C-alpha cells in the first residue's frame, strides 16, 4: 500500500480502516472515526479510489487519519479476507 508502512502504525492500539470516496457505508461511519481519532490513532487505506477523489472526500468530511495509504488497484484485499 503506497504511503503507509508497518513502522507508521507504532505498535500500540490503533484502528486500520479501509475506505473509499464512492462507498456509502464509509460516509455513514465517518463521524464515528472522527470521534475515535481523538482517543486512538486511526490509519486509513483508500481502497480502489483515485487520489484526487480521496483528497476531496477528506476535505468534505474531515480527516480522522494519522496517515493514509493508497491502494488504487485493490491489491490489499486478500490481506483482509476472513480465513
């Protein structure tokens, strides 16, 4: 994932959230992430999205993320599937 490395996550408790500007459930959960980001670090992976759209999305809704990684091709999907 471009822009996000394991060392960025620190080693403590954190949330890793996959999101996209085109995802309606992502818009619905966004206020919760904004609140949580005040208490613990929240990291994001912009999944199958255009960087320009991600930037607009975060400007519109606020940015709860300590850092955002970009996964425009969806290559990270297998890492997050249930066994």
